[in-house]
C-alpha cells in the first residue's frame, strides 16, 4: 500500500513511533498529516520542526478529501476508533502502523532490527549515531523524538535502515499479533526478554515464543547473559556478547565514573562511552558487535560511539544547580527501574538517589507488584504517584493502586497527586541529591516545578568558616605583607555563594583572591571579606567526535587545566602554559598570549555567576564583553562560579609542542620563579610597556626590596621583604619616567588594592 499511496493520514500522529514514521515518509516525498488529542506531547516539537500539521479530535471531517491511506496503532481505540470505522465504510484504505513499517523496511538494502523488552531505544539510537559518524547516513525509526544531535526518525538513503522491533501487539485486545512479525530484517540485535506486556502475553513463556518466532533464520546478535534470551537461542548459530566467558564478544574490566563508562571487549579493544550503568555498557557492546559484523574497523568504531549522551527520557540530565541533579527516565518496568537506579548509584557513589515514580498501566502494576516494590526500594527515597492509565483499560478492571507498591518499605512513600508531591519535595531534597522523574506516563512534565524548587533551595547544612585578621602574605605572588579583616577559604560552589551572602548580610565589601597573581596589594589591611577561591572541579558536559564541552570551576588552576587539556587533545589553552593563577582570574582579566595571539576567553561558551545580590545567573559569552585585559566582571564585581568552554579535538602531540614552545618563550623572556605579580602595566596604543620602561633606563632600578626586572622591565620583583610604601614609590617613578620620555600615561594591568 505504501508505494501506491501519496496522501497519508495518521490517527494518533503524536505517538512517538507514529511521529517519527511521519517524518520519514515526508522526506520520502509523501503528503502527510494526521490527528490527535489536544494535550501537549513530547513529539510536538518534532512535528513542528518538520513543518507537519495536525488537527485535534477524531471525527471523519478531520480527514483530507484526497486521503489515500490511513495509518492506525493501538492508541485511541485502534480499529474501533470512529474515524477508522467510518473510513472502512467509505472504502478508504487503512493499515496498521506495524504493517506499514514492515513495507517501508523492505525498501532498504540492509535492515537492522533491535528488539528486547529493555534497552532497545538506547541501543538503536547509539547505532544510528555511530553510523552517522561513520558517514553512512542511515535511515531509521527509533522510539524517541530526539537523541544526541539527531531526531528520532529520518530518511537519508536506502543502504541502511535501523528500526526498533516492538514485541507489543498490533491492536490489543482485537489483534495481539506482535508488531515485529511484520519485519524481515537482515540483522537482529536482541538485548533481553522479559514479561512486560500482560495485556498481550499471558506469561513469560508466551513472550519467549514470540521472540523465537521472530528470530527464525535471521542473523542474530544476542546478549548471552540474559537468562530468558539464552533459553531462546542456539549459541552455536548466533553471535553473542556479554560478561560470560562463553560469549563470542566478552565484556571485561568495566569502570564507571561520574563522567564516563569505560570497558574492554576481550581481544577487540578498550572503549569509552558517555552513558552510565552496566546495562548501557551491554547496549554499547551490542552496537560495537553489529558494526564489526558490518565490516567497520575497531578504531573507527571507538571514535564513532564517542559523544553519544543518550536518548531523550533515557537517563536524561534535565538540570543541575545548587549541587542537585535532576534526571528524567522512561523506565516503567521493574528491571528498567533497577538498572537505572544501580547506574545512578555507580555513577554517583556519595549522593542520595531520589526517585519520583509514576506507574504505567494497571495491568503491568498488578502483575509485577512485588517486583516494583523491590526495584524502587533500591532508591534512597521513592515517591510513588498514582497510576497513569492506558486508554485500553480502566481502574474498575483491577484491584490495584500505587499504595500497593509502597507496601511496608520504609523508604517508599505514596503521594496522592502532583500538587502534593511539589508541596513535599522542597522539604525532602538536600545538598548533593540526585533526583529522577521516572515512568512512561507524563511524570516528566513536573520538571519545571522541580527546577523552581532546586533554584530556591536553601542548603541548611552549610556553615561558612569565617576567619578574622588573616595574614595574606603567602597568598599573593608578589608577597605583599597584608591582612584581611575577614577571610573565607572557599572550596566549593556553595562556599562562594554563601560567602557572598555572608558579606551582604554583614554589609561587607568582597574581594575574590584567586591564585594571587596579577595583583598588587598596597594596603596593610583589606577591609571586608576576602574569599580565597579554591573551588576546583572540571566536568565534561558533552563530547562529540570533533569537540568537547568542558565545565571548569573558577578556582581551577590554569596550569593544571593546560596540562590536562593538552594531554587529552583539547585545543584552546595550550599557549597559556606557564600562566599563573586560576580560571576565574584569567577570565576576569581575559588573559592573553601573543605568539600567536590567544585570549583565555576565546573558547568560552557560557558562565555561571553570583550577582551583587547573591543570586545565581547563567550568561553567554557576549555578556563578558571581552576586550584587551578586560571583562565585564571588572565593572560588575560579580563572582564567576563555573565557565563552560567548547574545545576542538586535535592531536595531543601537536598541543604539547605548542605548549612547550610557549612555555620556553616565557622562560626566556620573563622572570620565572620570582616574587612578582606578572606584567604590571598595560601596553599603550601598540607600544610595549616593558620596552618603554627599559628605554627609560629603569631595568634593575629599585626602591627598597622592590625592583624592576632585568629580564623583562614590565615585571616588578620583591626581593623578599618589600614594604608597600616602597612599591607605591617605585610605581610612581616608573610612570613619571615613561611619561617624560614617551609622553604617554601608563596604567596598571595588575589589580591594585
């Protein structure tokens, strides 16, 4: 029917699989439209982005006059929907979504189907992502509106077609034929088999029979560690993967950190992914094996899977602020819930995991009640919302509620409504928590309300340790002898925020002391609060084949940042090797290097600031108004918390050569290892301040223990016991001599306080 049909109408067009199918067919030249309910769906953006229109309601008058074909699924009554009933009476062709996908797949050279009760969306999305990175431009249909860098359905060419193979029925209870029966793939990836659809299958044995029928005489790549799947295959006739020694591709040496998961496939190689949990290592391995079977090389595959951060609603990081994470996950089966919670605990070893769970369908809840209790009890706190019902069932058919999931578990709590949840969550969450909205219903819509609570969350556990009359001599590189009226050693994000709030409360001025370079202190005592910024964190936010997004805290030492990014092959900071101080100070001054010209803020994308009122705000690069030795922070006095940089990936050996060259030049032209604040004066209208001071005969000139460097005249050095009055006098003499000889005014590049 597909080949003969030009104008196609979709009943329930907002369904994820439906919407992605619509996008594909539009790109193939079909005229597509459809209808659905008015309520906002996660696919609304996908349809809008692709200029696909739809109407609200299911009356026959919604149908365009030239419709050749109507597509239906199990949603909205399936074949019992009034629109379908009337269409059949009027001899308009109708077809199930499953059958249409089968016809579509047959048009492609190589068809790859990913099946399994859990993990097929992540696996299929990662396979598509990798094929795109390998420049194969596959066509595909996966079960999510968007995943890393791509939408969930696309037509690119007819070489490869990747499709999720769904074991659910075509139109239960009228037609329980498994949807994947309409597919005839060249390859099948099977992740697992579980009892997930009690409205279609009576038990696990009937579920397994459906999969066995689908596997018949196909090239199968199967997870050997899944017991149900293992009982359905002949391991001598299929390709297997898993941790078992009997696997054709054995997974070993799994390591999961807060930033990535690393693992090895025996006799193949080491791999890294930006996904978390053992189950995602298995999903990635399935993709690697499939790509190897297609003839791609290991080194190509390693690069192709990098940068994939997951599919929408699959361990999706929604928000992070005030040291609290918010994730969203589609997990709606006990096995999926267990996998997600275990992955969160493996990634965040020292944080509480809070799960806000919305059960999906009465039939699933009733049949798997004990399993839900056991899996959700793995969370530190579980908040269980009322059941999100399917349109195919009613509560009167079942004697089950969300309260039954809670049972006697002390860490699980029933919450009667969304409003009640929002009222309670603010009293539950605390510093360091990892929160999940979880389920296949509409629980994800709570994110905006939860984000507002996170934004206003006051961290009760914080108690800043404020010192009085702190000696700062050894906290500035010029070794100026001075003290601070009040002093805070800020080691975390919260320290910086609460330090600012302490100053506001006590009406104190604030001075941020970073690495202590680029600073000349001429006061014997600094009034107000001096905050020493020792907040040191670096996190990879997103990684792609050719670049990485890197979040770096303001107290992170520049020297350490340069070494780590050079080693990893991240271009952007290599010319700043030898630059003292911290990231916050380098951005505040927009530090530069001239061979070639390179400003520290060049790679900046955005930043997080503490405002003068103690509030947190997110700003983009334009906000900083970077110029020569300048950023807007010098005017606003806002405190930088974190900076996000976009760094291009290139060879680490090339970066090391650049860094080495820059550092060697610094050593030859600048005094190293001396008590100095760095270049003291700004260049004037292209004239070098150092050269003008030198030509004024001031190299080596001294006042007390402060003297002009004989290596680079723009550096003032402290022999060891310099007095502030001598520094002030030396600076005055330098300015007068330069003005007398060159008729220009010198202005300090360093901060004078």
